[in-house]
């Protein structure tokens, strides 16, 4: 485990030895001795975003007269450590994920209900549909910070060169396939080596066919994977597979080589998140276009995957009053915007600035039409079921004739977990 314990004083920075590369001090106002304390555990992997957390914490500490300690943990190590520290030695604030990953801790009474704070600050309006990501049984247990809006991405110059058109309906996929292959392009680039990309494709298909309530019931284990309601999802998905719509040998590579195929004009489109911008040279970003996944079943509203990170007060926190004050300060649009800017994620509140990022601007416009959001397949359901599902979807995209056996295996995992 690597833990970076970071803090600032107005007059100096002190570095101390510890686990991994570690340093620790506290944030003090120079004029008064402070008695109130606040401990924050961050899981930010981006160095500039860690710095943004430090700066926000420092400014809050000075303004509120609070001694603040910021401990930054390695992103992956934190996924294991949080299970222990929430029970044994909870901080006052911690960064985490919303959706099922949050709910699992709520069910164990490890996250504080902050519905009163959200009501007091009138945040429900600016949060919009993202409030659902932190809601369990009508109560909120954290604040959605920012996340990834998933959809279809392409290069405008590629489309102009070959006369391609972004799909509006499912049948348009087949027009795109024919025109792309005629131009020597892969219609839809995908890399399923890490399997989660197949889970995202399933999400889009099911949300467009069965809607959000059905999808979330499926994620919660209330619907069988052999249920008749999923037949159309896999029927249409199989049509695309048999039409050679997806990348050949997609199980051999991950998302970034798949994105590179779009960058290099070897593929027409890709279903991915706004982080695709990191695959593009800066000079090419002006050519990137975003398109929501096309409609499939008439009458089904636009529901999207919006994978939201979040910030929480552990129920065992010692300084809950100061923690709520920090959340109120952190969640100001200008502070949340400064926190999100280095990583380039979409703000979870509509009044938060997105800067000049062209991809985020397109995502922000799309968010205005969304009627509800899911997280993402591996964030919305039990981890063991997510693994079984994504593995099965990956196999289905190679051997669709094994559909019955694949869905049967996923269903056995669902039944074991949920009964």
C-alpha cells in the first residue's frame, strides 16, 4: 500500500517519512490556535488533482479555523483499504464511488446520511439526475463530484472524408457498417481485453430497449439473465456481431489501442467515455465529436451511463460538523470546478464550469436531454456478478451461438449472490 500524507502550513512545508513516499503536516491558520480537526482521505491518482484537493483544504482550513490533514492513498490500494479504515479508524471525509460501490457501505451503516445538508444548500436542482447516484431509499449518503459520460465518439474529418453519418437509430448502424467497410474502416472499434467495454455496450443496449428501471432491477439482482426481457438485447447485439460491426480480434487489446484506431482513421466510431481525449493529439481534439447511443425502442427515454465519483462522511467520523462545513465549501461550483479540471471529468452539478474542454462542452449539452442515469455495469452490480457478466459478454461477442450457455452461467452467478 502506498499512502501520501499531504498537508500545508502557511509558512512552510514539512516532509516526514512513512509508508511509501509519505509526508504529513496539518493545515493551520497563522493567527489562532485551532482546536477543531478534520481528516480527509483522498484516492486521486492525478497529481494536479491531488494538488487541487490540498489547495481547497488549505483555503477551507484558513477560513473556518480548522486544522486539516489530507492523506492521499494510491488509487488501487484505496479500494481495499477503505473496507478496513471505515470500520477501524474512519476519517472525517473520504473520496469514493457512487452507485453499488457506495450502497454496499450504506447497507453496512458506514456512510453518513447527509440529506439535511443537501436540502439546506439547495443542491438537488443543480445535481439533476446525478443525485440518484448517491441516493439509497430516498436519502443521500454523499455528494456526486464528477464523472464519465459514455457514448459514441468519432472524428469529423473522417466522416467528412468518407461521407459517413452518425447513427440516429439502431438500423443506422448497418448503414454505417456498409459505408465504413467500403472505405476500409472498422465500423465500431472496441477492445474487450479488460472486458468492461463489453459491459458498457450491454448497458447501452439494455437502457435503450428496456429502460432505466428495468436495468437497475437487473443490476440489483431482481431479474434473471435468462429472462425473456433480455432476448431483444442479445438478438440485436448478435446481428451486429454477425455483420462484422466490431473490431476483429478485439479480445486481444484494451480500450486505448481501440481508441487509437479512431485517432488514426482506421475505425469510424468507438463507444467510450470522455477520457478518450487522452488518446488524441492536442491538435486533433477539434475534430472529436460526441454522439449519444442511438435510440432502439420507440418511447424509451434517453438514459445514459454516467459513472460518478463521490465524496462522503463516514458514519464513524469524529468531526461531523466540520466535515459538513467542508463539503459545503468543497461543493461550491468554483471549487468543484477547480477540483475536476485536472482530470477532465464531467461535473455532476449543472452550474459548475467546464472550461474550454471541447469534449466536456459536448457532454454538457447532451446531459441536458438525459432523463436518468446508471453508473456502469461494473459499478452498478455486485462485483462477482459484474465479473461473470463482463466475461460472458466478451465471449458472446466472439461466439454468439453460445448465448444460452453464457447467459445460463451468468444467471447461476446471480442466483448464488441474490437468491
